[in-house]
C-alpha cells in the first residue's frame, strides 16, 4: 500500500494506492512548509492522516511519498523536514517515508520513467533535468525578484514596470486602470510591503493574455517573457541536445501551451507535454 501526497499552494491531493487501484482519494488545503502557519499545517496533517488510518482499516502502509514546496533535507531537529517526518512516523510505524520537492513531483508527472527536462510554470517557475527517477540538475529560480522567468509573476512584473513608466499603450493602460487600483502608491505597497507580492503581480497575467491576439505590445510582452525563460532556464539544461523533451506543469503554462508550442518551433525547444496539475500523472507513475 502506498500513500501519495502532492501539496500545492492552494490544495493538497492525498491518494492511497492499493497496487494500481485507488483505495481512497481526497483533497485538503494547500500546505506551504517554508512560510505557512505551523498550527494550520499541524491541524491539516492530523485530519488527513487520521483519514488515511481509517481507510487502511488495519492494513499495512508500505511507502509514503510526500511532495511539497519548502521541504529541504536537514539534520536540524526543528526543521520543517524533520517535523513532517516525525509527524508521519507518529501515525505509521512501518512505511518507508520519502519527502520530496514539488519539482520532483512535476518531473515524475510529465516525464514518467524517461529522461527529460521538467518545468513548473505557475505564479513562479522552476526547471530541472530528470534522469527517469531523480533530479540530476536544477536551475535556481531566484524568485519573483531575481528570476521566475516565464511565470505569471514575471509577466505581471514586466507589465507593471512598463505601466508606471508610461510605456503601456494608452488603450491597454486605460482598460487595466478601470479594473485595478494602479495608483503608484498602491503598486508600491503591494510589491514591496504586502505578504504575497508574487501573487499580486501574477494576478495581472490572465488579463494580459486576453490582449495577446489583438495588441502587438502585449504579444511582445508575453513572447519575451517565454523567450527569457527558454534562454535563461531551459537552454542551460539542454546542453547540445536539441532533441530532449520538455514537459510543463502548472496552470499558467497550461493556459499558454499554444503560445509556447508556437515559440518552440522558432526557438529550437520541443515541448512534449502540458498538464495543469501533477497529481493524476504522479499517481500513474507510482502505480506503474
């Protein structure tokens, strides 16, 4: 019996596998182990693990695969990594426990057991080289200030930077000003002093995409965001092999799959798969 947990920013998917059959499946709130509230995380884990205990009905759990952002292997007894391990072990004494990154979840979902490059393109972005089992090379993201090329937050950052300098075409600027509070003090407050500046910048991405087909400025903004992603994140992973397959996980990447596919023919990158969420393909990986 295997327990597969995939934690995202807004939801977590919990799947109990009996061979290739799903014994039970449910969702909980998302868990952020690097910045989330400790009490909320503890309560959510307790409720979910009790459900798994009930579903097992005295059967033995053999393996636990727990994928989440913010989990870093550490010998520090106070680290989120060690705390999560102890929590799972307090409910289940028998299984082998594997605590893994959300990037490995993405890689196993889009590449399966094959070699390839895996990308997360959502509010932020991340890229790795995957050997069919583990990550063998990773490009540091840098976050929304130093990196996150290709992401929704990077696109929003480029747009807002142009907006405050008066570089956005008037018809587009007026449309955004009618929908959002884009007074300069409000922008500064949200970018430099809010709890989630990346999410603030990323919220502009869907409206930017709505102008893609009708405004050349917006088309250039979106295309340049992805070109920077290809040049700065994917190419360093490709080396001299232009045939390597690239898989994309994330709602923003999935929404832009036609744009990325069109760019790939001109940029020499082969995007092989686009999925919104890794959970379904991750279950297939572990059931195989």
